[in-house]
C-alpha cells in the first residue's frame, strides 16, 4: 500500500488533498481529525527512520464508520441524541487498527444507527456516489465506500448486518470483505454500546453482524482483516483464532478452483446487466483455469431465509430499545412502503415474540447446514451483490425500478447479501463491470463458514481474473 515507498505524512497529505477536493460534493467524511492524523503519521515516519515498524498497517490512512466508538473523537451513528457523544474508549476493531500502525483520518457518514441501505441521517445529511452524485452510495457504510473510491482513505472500517459493507462497495466500485460469523469482535459498535435509550453490552447481533473492511484493491484486504482478528475479553463469543493467510496469496487463480455461480436468487429481480456481469465473471474464472458451473442449492427456501433474517434482526434490535422508541421505530418501518419478506420479518421480530424468534433461529440452523452442504462441493459461490447498480437517491422503502420491473426496496438492495449474514459465511466483493449508465457492478464471492483465511488468500488472484478498481470519472488518484 505504499508505506515503504513514501513517508506516512506524504501519504496523509495526498489523502487530505482528496478530502479537500471532493468531500464537499460527496459528504463522505463527516468528522475529520487532521491534527490527530498528522501526529500519528509523523510518529510512523519517526519510527521508520529508526528501522522500527509499528505494525502491518504502518502509516496507512484509514477512516472509521461513525458507528464505531473512537476515544476522544465524536461518534454519533447519525443519531440526534448522540450528536455530541465523545467516547472514552475505542471500539475493539478501532483499537486493533491503531495497534497495527494505521493512521486514523476521521469518521465517515452512514445511515442513522446503521439501519438503512442508503446513507442519510439527521445529523450529517446525505452522502453522494462519486460515480454519479445523483445516486446513492448504498448503506449503511456509504460514506466510507465513497471516501475510499474517491481516494480520501486507503481503507475503511465498516460494519455489515445485511450487506452494509458489500452493497456500498458494489455501488461505488471498490472491494470489501465481510468476515464469517463471530470471527471479529463488534464491541464498541452502535447499536450495541452504552448509549442513551439502548441497553449496554456487546452487540446482540454479533452472530449475524460483523465488522468489515473496504478498499480500492482486494490485495489490501487480507492484511487489514488479519489485523482485526483474535479473541476479545469483552466478547467471549469471538474465538481465539487468528487469520492465517499462509503462502496461498498470489496473482494466479489456482488450477482446478471450484466455482459455483448464479445470476440471481429465486424471488429476487436481477437486471440484465447484472446477470451478464455474473456470467462474464464466471467465464473469466473458467479462462483462468477454474472449474465453473452455474448452480445453486435447489431445495433451499430463499424467501423463508430472508424473512427469518428480518425476524431475528428485528427482535435483537428491538430488544435493545425501550418500549416507546421500539414501537415508534417499528411503526416507522411498517409505514415505509416496502412490502418485502425481509421487512415483514423485521416488523414481526420487533414484536418480541419468543416463539417466532425461536422458529427463526431453528430455520437459521437448518439453512446453515444446507448452504454448507452445497458449498462442500465448491470453493467459491459467485453471485450478485444487488438487483442492479446504484439508483438515484429516493425515499427509503420506495420500490426500485429494475429493467422496467418493480422491485421491493429491501429485496433490491439487501436481498442477495442478507443470506450470508443469516448463515454466517465470509464474503468477498469485487468490481466486475460497468453498466451502460456508467455505474459500477460488483459480485459477491462466498466461501464456507470458517473459510475466511482461504478466501482472503484468493482475493488478489480473483481480483486479477475478474475485475479491479478503476477511479470514478470525477477522481484522479496517484497510486
């Protein structure tokens, strides 16, 4: 990533130049810590001059989604009650980035309380897509995706409950990685931390929500994710398992790599350009020596899985709220116009009925077993990130037009991604094409549970085979 070729302060200056050039238009970085970042960068340069490395991310400029607590730095999660909240302690992933030598540039915009697939909130307003500012960045890590795509950051720490690092990466033309269930601590994330109106403690969503990393190059993801992994005394569910990349990282797809692919999931709309991009990516992998077949688990009930994801999400989010804010939030979701199975599940889940929650968890166990059985025959499952490329800013819940078809809001945005939160599989996202309207199209590449190490090791080769970052037209980046 260049730390050995340029001084950390020079890299920081380049990033800050991009912030000054583009942030007014994109509204991606909402709390800039130039003073603190310069102190960190100079410390990194002084250490390097003495032959000392501060860690795997020595001097690399990083931005943090505003849902992660940062000691001494404003953390709002886009929530009006937190507009002046300055934590005393870093979230665990933030602390680990600092321990690896990263330079924290600032905080990035998000959907309020990380609860939408567009990025807009009453504290900082809306973020805009660097490929077309009339379009969404996606959410909820939308500000971070725009910042990385526009060169305002080398890496972004985001979070993903239903697609919140993968969808923005797809919409903004960059790479991202969502780890498998419980591989990385979510302690210090909001929702989930001790804040007004919510119960304290580690996030109850930890078996479906994960921190994730966004980057311009997939080659940067393995080291960043490795820096985040490991047990956390504040959250016992995280196993004491480091990410072991071994010697598998390379630029060539391994001969005989087994790849299943699909152009879309049953019950969901996928645009013709999306389907064509999946087919093209699959063909590129076949041309690189992979064994490729179009298939999916035939007996799997995708609609039931989406609804159960919503039920669990709604119940666990709702359990952290008092009765009045929970019912107001539930009513707000109910009235937003979306008629998807996902929203139906969320609304039901926020009713906090244990029997329904128990049924959803039982279905989750069954779904995990089915997906694992399917993936036992394949190293990677390639599929769409969303129904189409980024759409124009619109009201949450309003249906989205895909090739003249009406797609429900949640299904068009999170329908393809939420499955892998539900089942806990690690997922890599890579840009694989550009639409006729000049907007990026990405692909998900999922692996078996606990297969994070292998998937990350393959990331550079997969990027080389099927697609890599290109700067948005408005952006010039010296790389």
